[in-house]
């Protein structure tokens, strides 16, 4: 059993959350975020951004030049403290994004501690060519680097932060985690850790080139939650028509046998690095099914801010590009709030009696079972019509979200373009 599977993470990029793009503007909207059912508010990096090699007008929030500062366009440290206070007052936890694989090339440590960094032919460089606005750390034989980064975590925890999402967590070595996390645990044993583990293609690239790349299984030694990126190739492949749905279903099944029984994946279908799910589907109904999947599949639910407007536009990371909240979709909001409420049911915390069932049609089918019920979720991601064969008892049941009638007759259920979620009581 893992109680994190009852939880819901809401991801925010402060600059583009509002027209103001400030911490204070986010604080003012916490009641709406909480009303969705959010348990954990996760904010992208809020620190000053490097100027050297900057991308775009504002630069990437992942090119940091001061780990203990607040970017002036977002507000002040007092504004951040107020955000933390109000997040807690609304009954949510606050998770910060930390970027410990690299800094901006004009971070003070480049001059103060050049030994911290990756150099090639006398030039400060990075391992990933596209990441041209950053300078990579070199952890080997650098205990001082690990100590300073550990102190950074403690600094923010002292200010009330509840946990951290680690950027490219797979690229940090065991030496860091083994040194830093026990020190954190001594003072803050309840700290939450979310790992941005990497997709299979990126992992192959890193390991081929001899760079650190911890597997998801290795990361579970340190993190309670990990990204679902081990499925990413087949997920995106399905959305692009490059593989069938069964290839993705098999990836879900594989997770059940290769990770610890209480593993928690952050189930998500979009984030700041990946296009909106609506961009891929270009369909309201398919989008709704994927969002419902996020809450039903075994794991913690994870939504990217703005998804509740139904937009297919992903905010630019390096520019001012705020969400248009006037387009908030009442139906999507109602589904999200209802799904997050359902997510609190104990059955979602269990490790066992969980099935992923295959069909010829493009329908994701998940079931949980305990001594009281069978909880069924059918997600029509292919907008299929007609009927679906199911190995479930005949009867008339109640849709747990819409309260509509769901009927199974002789092993057949009529498909809906919307998600079908119901319980069969024993």
C-alpha cells in the first residue's frame, strides 16, 4: 500500500501562470488550485536566470545563476515565504524544482570553483548539445559540491518547502544521493522527492556516450515518486501513429514486475517539456479520456497548469506566454475535481490485485479489486464506437463521475466517447 497513490500534483510555471507572472499572483489563485483537489503544488525553478548564452527573452528557468535567490521578475523572498504559508493554509504541500546537474555558465561557482564543472579542451561545456545555455557539473572527486548542494536543499526546507522535483535525476550519481539524502532525512524525514527519470531513447544516448544515467530501478532507492518516462516512447509513438496501443499497454504491465511493489509513477500526459495532450489528440473526447487515465492508473496523478482550459498550446519556456484563464472549461474542471475526489478512495493505494487488460479496440482498461469491490476504468482513447467485450458480471452499475447508468449484458458493454468508471460491489 502506498498513500501517495491517493495524491494529485499540480505543476506551475510561475512566469506564465498569470498575466502578472509573479509569485503573488499565484498565491492569490491558490483557492482555485486547491478546489481542483490538488495535494501538492509543484513550481518550476524560481531562481535568477543566467544572462550568458541565454535562450529567448527571459531565458530558461533551468539555467540558474543563484540557487538561493528569487528571480526579480517573479517577486521577492518574502513573496515566496507568503506562497509557502498560504499553500499550507490551503491544505497543500509545496514542491520546488531543483536543478543539480548544471548551472548557468555565469553562475559564480564557475569562477569560484571551476573544479565543479565539466571542461573540454579548456572550455566550459555541456554533455547535451541542445542545452547550450548551461554548464554541467562534474561530481567525481567533488565532495564540496555535494555539500553545497545539500545545504541548498536544507535552506529551502528551513523556509517551509515540503519536497523537491529533481531535474534529470537520472544524470546525478549515486554519490550525491548517498551523501545528501541521509543528511536531509535527519532534519526533515518527511521530505518528498520526485525524480525526473529519463525516457529510453535519452537513456540509451547517455549510456552510449559514457555519461551517468541511473535506471528507474536505481532511482527508487532514493525517490518516492518517478516520472513515467520509461513509457514515453510508446506513449508518444501511439499518439503519433507509430505504434499500436498494445505496445503501450505492455509497458504498463512491465512496470508491475520490474519495480518495487509499492512503486509510484507520476502519471501524466503533458508537462512543460512536452506538447499538450490536446495538441496530439485534436479531440475533446480523447483528451478527456487521457486526463481521466491520469487519475485512475496506478500512481500519483500529475497535471500541468492550463490543461483545464482545453488548450492545445504549450506555454513557451523562454518567453512571456501566459495562460488565458478566461477559457477555463467548466466540464474539464468538473471532471478533474470529481476524479481527484475519487482518487482518495483507499482502493487506489493497494499494491496488488491491479490489472491492465488488452482489447482489440483502442481502449485502456484498468481494474482494481479488493474484498469489497472491483473498480473498473475504461478510457476510450481511440474514440471507438460499438461494444467492448469484458470479463465482468452482468448488471446495472452507476458511473462514479457522471452518475449515469452503466450496463453490462452477457459480457458486453456499450462504449462511450467519454471515460467509463464504475464499481462492482461484492
